[in-house]
C-alpha cells in the first residue's frame, strides 16, 4: 500500500475545505440578506446603547475580510483605505467613513473576489502557512494554516451578524 504524501489532498481534506467554505458562504448570505433589508437610518443606529453602529460593523467586516487577501498570499487588499476607520477604531466621532451605499457596494465586490480566490485555491494550499506566521512557528503549530484563517473570519463575521440583527426592526 502506497503511503499518502502530505502535499496531495485527500478526499477528507477536500470535504473539510468544502464544509468550511460552505459555512463562510452561508454567513455571507445571512449578512447580505440583513444589510439589504436594513435602511440607511437603521444601519446608522448603534447596535446597543454605547456600542458601534451598523455602518461601523459593516465597514469593519469589509476591512477585516479584505485583510485575508494578503494574509493568505492571494494579492493586495481591495479597500486598504477602510483599515484606519474600521479596524481598532470603535466608531469614534469625527472619523470619516464612506457613504453607506459605497460600503454596501464594497461588501459585494469583496465577497465576489474572495469567492473567486477561495474556489481557485488548490486544496493542498489551504493547509499551508499564512503570511503572519513564521516558517519556524508553523513547523511547531501546523494548525495555524490558511484554512484556520477562514474558520476564524467566519466566526468573526457570525459574531458581528449577531450585533447587526438588533438593528432589524422587523
């Protein structure tokens, strides 16, 4: 019996990748559905007293998800200008943000590009190191791979979807 090499994807790895991408797509569909039905006024409302508003949450999701492109070695960010106002800054007064329509358009463009990248990425690549871990650390912690980044970002998106749901007045 021939031993499997670690570079050749197994059916189990391909199934696992498909499951993770499917969950990512499900969370995107849920966010898409919600932001398409929320009015600009609802998006501008804080998700809870003293918390970020929906505009900030949407911009934050775009900025963080856009960061996956260079992190996974797939290219450059599409919207680097969203980093400053939406990552680390918690909806501070006076911070300039793009119009809501622009953010919604950026969200659609980003997800189309990420879907393209994810479907084109060979299965064996998902289990390789991402760009924020050194080769030495990756050798010690191989679970810190590209697929783990997608799992983490899917969970992050689910968390913020939970916040956005409070803006839906039904």
